[in-house]
C-alpha cells in the first residue's frame, strides 16, 4: 500500500473514532447496563460491545479485506498478523467510564503484516485525539508532538498501578527511587501521556494487545522505547507485560530495576 492509501485509511479511522465517541457521549445521558466478566473488578458495559460492533460494521463496509481484533470478542481466533489488521479497544478504561464518566479512551492500532502503520487514541471527554503515522510523526489534536528528551529515574514520573506495586518487589524499589507515580486507569491514556511528555514512563505487568496496539505506534514516533518488562519485543496477538519510557530512563529501568543482574 502507498503512503496515500495510509493517509486515506487514517482519515477514515479518525472519522470512525470521532463518530464512536459521539455515541459514547450520548450514552452518558442514560443509565448504563454494567456487567462483570472474569471478576467484580473486570467491568464491561453495553457500550463497550456496541462500540466494537460499530467499528466492525464501519470497517467491513469500507475495507472488506481488513481483519479486526477487538477486546469484546472480535477476531478472538485470529492467529496471524498477515494482511491489514485493526486492533481495537472500544473503551479503554471501562472502570473510569462507569465510575467517573471521564478518563477513558478509544484506541485503534492499524497494522500491516505486523508493522504499525496508524495509531489513534482518543481521550473522549478531554477531546484529545492522538494520531501517529508510521515515520510521519505523532500529533495531538493536529499539532505535532516533539521528539522526547532523555530522562532519569530520580526525576521521573512513572505511571504504575498500585496493585502491581504490591505484587512485585522490583516495583517497590522503583517507587522509592523515582520522583513520583501516577495511575490513570487507562493504559492507552498512560501511553499517550508519555508521548505527550506529561509523564516519563509507564509500566504494567499484564496488558492485552488492544491496550497497547495504538500506543506502541505513538511511542515509536516520539523516539521513546517500548518492550515487555523483560526487554522483549511486544507480541500483538497475546497478553504481555509492558515497559514504556523515554530514552535513558528506559535503559535505567531495565538495568537497575526490572532486569538487575546479581
Ligand atoms: C484496562 C485499562 C487499565 C489496565 C487494565 C486494562 P479496559 O482496560 O487499560 O488501565 O490496567 O489492565 O485491562 O478493560 O478498561 O479496556
Ligand atoms: Ca475490559
Ligand atoms: Ca483496555
Ligand atoms: Ca476495553
């Protein structure tokens, strides 16, 4: 596919995201049906499913040959990234959506043969749309985000869920040595916040491909580093841990905290 094709696809994707956001905003005026999946803290609403269905309908109409992988079940048997694949989280931060009616995002990463081409993260209530195009930069509401400068642990704000800190000694050590931690409750917003230079890094012990598919493209376009916490490349078809950070900080996290030798 040529660059023009990708501009066209990115434009379509942005339009679908914006339409989906309107549907979500509308739904806030009525009472939501909330259920839980694996446990009482794993919420899902009718809107998570409706928005994923909306994406499927729009993508299938416009691009019948593209594949879709979504949190609410679309493409659950997909076992290859061959071709063009849209990896979608219809609402990232469902708990925030239910409890706070804000701080949630729509996240869409479009990959071709496993290579990230277009990443969109839309923080719906803040009206902040992050768009990344492979080798063409990352943009926040149309303004290009500058390349990120180096950072170090002692001066870093790192996004980290408190649950992970309780479970992992390496993270306790990190918390005691970094400048501060934040937890926004939406992985896509946490990654976008690194890209926008609002925080310096983000660590999670377990995420799904739809949580990081768009963010990974954004992060690369601003010159930061992304991998699993073991420093391995992310797998877009399986769950994994995540370590995202500015240069310098990333190496320090890997060498002195996450994969310390001896
Ligand atoms: C969740 C959020 C949360 C992260 C969880 C994800 P969801 O996504 O991104 O911040 O800690 O691991 O599952 O379920 O709200 O789309
Ligand atoms: Ca979920
Ligand atoms: Ca998610
Ligand atoms: Ca979700």
